[in-house]
């Protein structure tokens, strides 16, 4: 006869085991989603604030530059600190300081004391702390996979889906907040999401596991030598070097599209800020669906074919549809198709990257790779804004789309991409020896 009295105890034990196993993964997904939601709120509110206040596309591009320039530099410099101090602490600190800097914008605006130089300064402070915080969140991914005992492809797919869901909700929330309260006040929502992200990190983010030291990592070295180890690893790995080279160009073009081309296209067509949120949200929702597919299919996906085909579909069509002067419905349709293709890119590339990097080098290699990938992003909005000051939107969007098509097609012919489907070298990703 079954012992029914022990069933509640067994259920509680099973629940506690599952909670301990997946707590770090859930915490990581929450902190990523919350932080990115806030960032996307500001991606709608800040350009709209500058554009409607000044009418200047050049200042709109300069605002993006002032955030992304410090973001890239600080992210590159943060790697040794992430490996030494730990990604949880860096992530927590980044979210708290970001919340304070963002909240200062609506406070100063309400007081009638927000000149453009002060806005650009606060934006730069936000970028300089958000860069290390974002890199730290990414560096927690291998520990989350180990805690949950699932393949990296599953975690990177779920992470990609959470990112895209946040990017879906963020623009919609941003557009609604701008329409209801104005662009400056809408940034309060951004500050709130940073605070919630910090709470999620403190409560549930995965803790760093102790790993066997690798010959490449000299933890007794000075800061500059440890930073150089990240650059050396990136430069000497053919696949990582090729992938980063490709994303430098595509991220530059993506920044021009999101920070300037889409807001200006919407403004010129007199569609209202809701159309900006709709375009970003439709694209991100489709990307989230693709991320869930990537998590479900996991290691069964043919990495190289999926990755390269996704880049081709995700890029040029978004630019060309703006250049053609198509109606909003067509822009939304193309954005959805491009977004679905883009949703497979990060999960595939991230899984390959984590497989290749020794655990005690993750922070510095990831931060350097991300920073180099973003190196041209600040120039994307800046140059697009400057170009639109003297050239119409259609030719600027067309040139950017053709450039996107050329770089993804030609770079995809390089033989290094075959390593996406290769089995990682034994021992490259050390076996966990967790501390709990």
C-alpha cells in the first residue's frame, strides 16, 4: 500500500531540488530581460526627446554616440574586473548606477534645468556603467548552464528569447509612456527596470564556480596584462576573429537603422511615436519566437547554414523597405521576417563562443569581443544623422542596405565558418567543480 503521508514531503523535496537547479538560470534570464527592457524604453524615449526638442537629426545621432561610445570603451576595460571580482557584483553595481543616472534626466527636465550638455553627460554616464553590467550578465551564462545541467545551446536560446521579449516589450512600453507622459518622464520606467534587474541579480543570479586554472590565465599578472589576454585569445582564434569582424560592420549598420533611420522615417511620414515602438516590437517578437525555437532544437540545429542564412535575411531587407517608401504594413512585415531570422544568430554564436573559451578567461574575452563588435556602433547613429542632414532618407537607407547585403554575403564565403559545426577541443571548457 502506498505511503500517502510521505507524498507532500517528496513533492517538497522535488520542488526544492528543481528550485536549486534552475534558480540561477531563472535569475539570469530575469536580470537580462529587465535590464534590456529598460534600455529599449530609453531607445525610444531619448531620440524622441532630442528630436522633438531640437528638431536636429545631428543631435539625435550625437546622443546615441555619447551613450554608445563610453559603453563600448567601458565594456572592453571591464573584463579583468569581471573575472577578478565576479560577474554578479559587476552586474549589480552597473544596474544601480544606471538607474541613478537615468532618473536624473526626468528630474532635471521637470526642474527646467536640462540643457543638451547635461543630457549628453548623463547619457554618457549611463553608457559607461551599462557596458560592464551587460558584459557581466553575459559572463554568467556558462555557470547558469552548469547549475541547470542543460546544454549551452538551450541556455543561449532561452537567453536570446528573453532578450528579444524584452526588446519587444521595451519599445511598446516606451512608446506608450512617451505618448502618455512625454519622453523625459518615460525614462522613469527605464530607471525602475534597472532597479528590478539589480534585485533579480541579488536574489537569484548564478554564483561563480571555482574552475581549474588554465595556462592562458595568469591571475597574478597586472591589469593590463590580464586585459591583453582577452585580446590575444580573440585575435588567435580564427572563428571568433571572423565573427567579430563581421559583427563590427553589421552592428554599425544596425545602429544607424534603429537610432536614426527608423525614427526619422516615422517622423517624416507623420506616423507618431507609436509606429517606432511597433516596428521594434514586431521585429523583436519574431526574434523571441526564433530564440525559443533555437532553445528547443538545441544542438540539432545546423549551425553554419542557419547562422549565415539568418544574417542575410535579417539585414538588408529592413533598410531597403525604408528606401522604397513602402507603407507601414510592409515595413512591419519585413521587420517581422528579418527579426525571425535574427533570432537564431546570437544563440548559435554564443554557444560556439562559450565552448571555445576557458572558464577563467570568460569575462575578459567576452568583454573584449563584445566591445570590439560594438566599436563602430557609436558611429552608426552619428554618421546616419549627419548624412540625413544633407541627403534624403531613401538613398541613405539604400546604400546601407546594399552594404549590409555585400558584407554578409562575401564574409560568409570565408572557410573559418566551418568551425561553427566542429566539435570543440577536449578540455577547452573545464569540467565544473562548483562551490554552490
